[in-house]
């Protein structure tokens, strides 16, 4: 992610919230784009970011962790045609066409952080369209993506805006 540089020339773009795809977490996160420069990993909406960067039928365990494997090195499938049971410390995570046994610790941390964790108040939500509300997330509070009436709080994986 490249925040760009402040525009000094006349007619430059004003700073605004933009979105970038984080390969480590596999999601699009918000940041304050300063107006000039930057790179191709910058989108004006979260929908544009997801359309360009996320494969609709691609599934993976949270944080790039490897799913459980059997003694032959094959990934354990926990739903679909094969129904192997997940070992201790793993849980079944449904993908587009099957489920994989993913590490429980990372799955629970990701799910909790993705919903937004606020010490004071509630996470700020935004309308993605059609009334579907989502938590506004960034990588770090240094990315200055929260609305003016919200306070940024840093979590273990993400930063989110709180009221």
C-alpha cells in the first residue's frame, strides 16, 4: 500500500479514503490516500478492490495458515464428498465447494478482529450497498481512515473506527 504524496499542483486530488488489498489477510482495507502518486493497489471503493483482487471461489485458512493434512500430506476435507473429522486445534471452515480443517486459534482471532473490537463504544459501520453494513477496517491507525466523528483503535490484526 502506498499512501501517495500530498498534491501541491493546482487541480490535484484532495485526500480521500481509498482501499487496498492485503495479501496476508486476504481482505481489502481502508486508508487515507493523500492525493498524488501511489501504486496500482489503490481502489476508490471496497467493491472495486474486491472485484480486482479477490477470487470469488478461492478459500483459504485465516492469515495464510496451512490447513490440517492427513498422513499422506493431503489436505483434510471436512465437508463434501469426503468427510474427515478435523483434528484437535482445527475447525471446519467452509469454502465455496468444500470445507478445510483450519487452525482454530487463527480462525477465531480473525473472526473477532474482522467484526471490529472497540474498548469504548461500538465499531463504526458503513453501508456497502443494498443495506449490507460492514465494519470499517484498516491495517493501522496511522493510515488515518476513520471518519472525523470516530476514534481509531488498534487491534492485533486490524485497526477499526469506534464511536
